[in-house]
């Protein structure tokens, strides 16, 4: 299914997790790039061709969020599978522990990333996990010393999974630009996880089960960060709902709702 020009993968969650596990267990495997797509992501991609092109180059674009799931239902998909980054980060940590593959957390701020590593080690004692947090950059291109430090960390750790928490759209752009480097360092899975590292670290309390179940993580984060998120969501969420709902109506009328 494509939504606002972005390909979405709608395979069941169990099938996705099996695919991720197989990628980590294979003797050799190509890099699989993964994004978790929410309404803000699609609103931005609808206005930015280069970002849209980057997302469509990913191996998996998974549905994350109530808005995308709702529009997928309008398009006729009865049970759109939701795989939010806030859950996938734990799934990937568990799989790395089981397959003895190192995990690297990139971004999120050094204190947050360090706390997240400590918690993941407690949850999964067999997990080799490290972090690196570059200085803030207004774009996905990091400062030269940070790029060198990331290269060194990748070469030394050779992580099976890299969870990139640079924020949307920087994290997806960074993964797309660094594909060859990640592949050469043996990375099997690179995924943009956004604010999930902050949940793991305990910087923000984990969303209640009913919040996760209904795809309302965006509203939960808005309660905790109203100043930084309100203006952004006030422009992007209505844009997404308007454009995606109109697209769904047109496709339903043309008989191509699930295209």
C-alpha cells in the first residue's frame, strides 16, 4: 500500500519479527533498513520529495500511530498491523541478546542513551549494547569529528542492529546516506526509533498499555513536551488527515483502495 506517495508494509507483526530474527541469525546478510511511519512522517514526506524518496528506498516502512492506521482502515485494510518504534526497540534488543549480536544506540543525547543502555543490560543481561550521541546538527549530516567517531564505533563494535534516534526526518536521511558504511561494518538492521530511546531510559514514563493499544503515543508525548511538539503537530497532523483522507476517498471511488 502507498499512502501520500510512501510505500507502507502491511505484513503481520509476527511475520516482521520473524524476518528480523532471520536477518540476525543468518551467517551473512545484507543490511535491512527500517522506518516506523506515523502521521507526521507522511505529512512531511508529502511536501519533501527527497525525504519521500529516502523512505521508499527502505526495506521496511512499518505503520506506527493511530492516524496512519485509521486511514489504512478507510482504504479497506481491516486490521492494519502497528509496529511502533517504542516496542520494536525492545524486540530488537531481545533478538540481539538471543543471537549474540551487538546493539548500538545512536543519538538521543548522551545521558539518555547511557541510561537506555543500562536499562537494556538489566533487561537482557546477554546483550552487548553501546551508545554514541553526536552533537546536535540541524541536518542529518554530522560534524566531521562525530562522523569519524561513529565510523570508529561501528568498526570496533560491528553491531548487528543500529537504532538511530536523531529525530524525524534526520534519522531516516542519515540511514539512507550511510547505507554503504553500515553494510561494510556488518550491520544487519538499521532502524529509526525517534523518541523510543527516551522511553527506555525512563526520561519519559512508558505509555500505558491502552495508549499503545490505541496508537496514541503522539498524544502522550504531547502531554510531556507541549512546548516543543504543539506547533509542529498543529500543522502536520491536520495536513496528514486532510490529504490522506482525500486520497483514500479517491482510491475507494476508483476501486484501487488497497494499491
